[in-house]
C-alpha cells in the first residue's frame, strides 16, 4: 500500500462524510483492524467486511475507505478524506507505524468502547433529573407569570402585612420574570443541548462529579495507550506524541503530552518531565515517582490506568445515587416553601375577614 496518492487525486479532499457516534467509530476501528490483520489486500478485506456488516453507515464508510485505498491513498489519509474523527485516524496511523496495526487498533478501540459506555451511563443518569428539572422550571414560570402577580395584587388591595418569607418569594418571582435572567437560563440550556456549544464551553468538565469522571476516564485512556506503545518498544517521547495525536481534537491533554515529550528528549527522567503545572501531571506523576517506576514504565502506566478506571466507575455510581436524591429534596423544598410563602398571608387575611 502506497503512502502517496496517484496523480490527479488528493487524499485530503473529503468524500461525502457519514457521521458516526462513539460506538460506531469504535466498531469501525475493530473492523479496520480485522481487515489489516487478514491476508487479503486491504481494499478487498474492507469490501468483504462492508458486505458482511449489517449496519448501513459502517458499510458505506468501509466502501469509501476501500475505494480510496485501492487508488493508492494511505489508510490514514483515506480515513481523513471520509471525515472520520481525528482520534480514530491517529490510532490507525500509530498502529501502522508500530508494525502492530491490528493489535494497537483493537486495544485502542476497546478503550474507546469503554469510554463510550461510561458516557452513555452518565447521560442515562442525567435524563431523569433533566426531566424533573424541566417540569420544575415550567412550574416556576407558571408561578412567576401567572399565580404570583394575581396573589400579590390581592394582598396589595387588602393592605395585608406580608411575612418575610412571602416578601422573599415575591422578590424571587420578580427576579425570575427579569428578561436578563430568563436569557441567561435559556442560554445555559442551549449550551447543554447544542453539542458545538457544549464542547466550546467545556460544560461537562466543570460540572460537579461529572467533570471528575470525565477527567479520570481521560487519564485512564492516556495511561493505557502509553503502556501499550511502550510495551511495543516505542521510545517514551514518541509514545507521548503518538498518544497525543490519537486523542480527540480539543482534548486538554494534547498540549501537556507534547510538552512532556520535549522535556524527556531534553534528558529529564519521566517523573521530572511530568512535573509540569497541569492536571495531567497531577494525575500521573505520583505513579512515576515510586522506586523502580522508571525501569518499568508500562507497569506504572497500567497501574495508573487501573486506578483511574476505578475512580471513574466510582464517580459514575456516586452520580447515579446522589443526583436523584438531590432532585427529590430540591423539588420537595421548593414546593413546600412556595406553598407556605404564598398562602400564609392568605390564611391570615381570611382569618381577619371572618373575624
């Protein structure tokens, strides 16, 4: 397979891309690994898998890649032309350059599958609280724009002296009717619902508990990739750079990994090289500081991956337990305080009128 395209073709020119989710991209990686591992020519193997796979999207992408590779385009360039994620292309390229393409691709795509499963678990745990939150938001809107102004007018007409809790509730309702606050709330909701905005603002990463889960999962993935490449005999600086290139575009760890690679090349030991001011360093440096770690880096990174995986799974379990409890308590308090704040003056007014 040639690394250059024949005259008249441009591997960087994209064909009609087929959007793939995380699970589909991981499955595509495994299929490509099968084609690379087979004794058939790459294009023929990809076409055979395209005929066998029962998912229309994956079949279409496999056929596009096969067509381009048959024309002499390298596999990474063919995947780039099909608009596939940078992370998947980086995995493929790393596998080809190590000479263990099938093994690298299979291990990396298994890790992506684990990450996708964890993300689905978090999203599933978010659905119910988001539905409750949406209902509560609608209730607050109805109170702020419908019920509260009417009751406030009644209290003003009768000159009722309002308790502090009711005054606070009325002030809160007035604030809730503010166009500025409503615009901020609407913008926040849109930022969560629209993927490009969510990625730009990095909202999941700064969300309590979820941010820690995402970061632990990213450290697990980085550690496992480094361990695999080092076991295949790749020098640490190159392994760091290859790991960075296999991460999704925009990942926070890409720049620190490149900086650490440069520090290692300058003669620093791994523990010293990881001593940079970044979350990546804080997450991995301790595993490289114990005695003998530098002589067994793959084991050190495997240990780091195992611990970070445990932290991510524990965080996901905590999220699943805590979130419903917080939502139930919040809804109960909101409803209870609202009823008391709005109807306490009404009870007093009725008592005065009947007396």
